[in-house]
C-alpha cells in the first residue's frame, strides 16, 4: 500500500480519522513523515504519518 500521507502538501485540508471532533485542519508542513496540521478545535498538532493516515478533504 502506498503512503498516502506522502502526497499531503502545505495548504491541503485534512481530517484525522480518529478525532472528528478536531474538525478540518490545514497542513502546515510534511517533512520526513511528520505532518504538522492546524486544526480549528485542537490547534497545531504534529502527526506521525507512519501511525495515522490523514483523510484529505476536497469539499466541506
């Protein structure tokens, strides 16, 4: 299976599959599999991409 997180770029909108209460976040950076996302209801969160596959949001 391909690492879908590798396709995430700054500015893309995503959701955390286990934390829908965080809302739709915006990717700030994706460096070495560590993805920094700014979520409206959780603030800035650094996610280890090898542990969580974020869900891209194309419409909201």
